[in-house]
C-alpha cells in the first residue's frame, strides 16, 4: 500500500511521459562463461529502452542472443578506434562494428583518465562512428565539457560519483542535464554515477533526465533487472 502510494506520487512528479533509456556499462569485466550466465538470467520484457554495453569480446555473443531471442535490447560498444580500417594493430574501428552494434560509447571518464583521451581524440572517434552510420552515447563530466556535434545521447557522469557509492543529488543532476540540453542537439541526456535499484527512481523522475548509465549495478543480472523494473513502473 505504502509502496503503491510512493509509485503513484513518483508518477505525478513526472512533468511529461518519457520513454526512459537505461544503459548498462560492463566496463572491463566478465569471461565468456560469466557473460553467458548473465544472459541466461536476464529474461525481461521492459518498457524502457535498454542499451547493453559489454566488452568487445562479448559483442558477438550478445548480438546472437538478442537476434535469436528477439530481445528488445540494443547493443553498444564501450569504445572505438579513432582510425579508419587499416594498419592499426589491435584497434577495433567503427566500420568493423557495423551490423554488430547500434551504439558506441565515447568519452567515458575512465578512458579520458587512464588512456589520455583528449577532446580532439574524442571528436575524431565521434566522426568515425557517424561515418559508419552508428549512434553515439557521449559521456561528460559536467555541463562545461566539450560535446562534439551529432551525438544522439549524452551521459552526465560526475567523476567523483563513478563506482564510489556516492551519487549526485537528483536536483543537481537535473540542473546539469538541463544545461547540457541547452548547449547540445542531443535529444536525450542520462545521469550516471552510483545508480542502484534503490536510487534510480529519484533520478528518472527528474524532468530533464531521460534515463541512466549504470556501471556496477549492471554486472549482476538480478540487480540490473530490479533497477529496470523500478523504472518500468514509472515510465
Ligand atoms: P557506476 O559506473 O554505476 O559503477 O558508478 C557508472 C559508469 O561509469 O558508467
């Protein structure tokens, strides 16, 4: 009863009905066996848009799983080469990702910090993804970050909130996402940083926030399903 009241209150807080986006970023995690186990447990018919972003080595398995089971999920790579096809050993370029994924994540703060990805490099990556006809989920630290034109989704992820268990306040996240919307053509802006089943509703009920980018809580299928169903009840 109390729970139902809370849900209906959250519903009325929504300024307009929106189809939420929930993106799962597995980062550098899981063996092939672990990925298969996760997929076996991830039986879900959500009414939110789900974008799954496992590591490169899992993309083919995910494509096969989604196509075979006609799952309503979209697939994203976590990175892409800034180079075209050619003599770039070890690189996975945007052309190679065609037919495999719909989305490519660019600009995650971990890549900016550990792989020294600069604004110039990120702009090159976005250009390669657009040339290949794929869509970009572009991550930024705040509303001052440079956002290349042509990206479809922006994710606001304060660095201090990533993987720390300390999320931004929903009100501040709403202000930053509004400011991002004012300066970019991206139609959707997500919040990311320590999003869990317990706090996801407080973010997605903010008027400017169109969904969430989830790291740690996407690794456990039960936790990720719980998080998605919290959103399904309010979208
Ligand atoms: P987190 O990561 O949910 O584990 O904080 C979010 C992200 O880095 O995309």
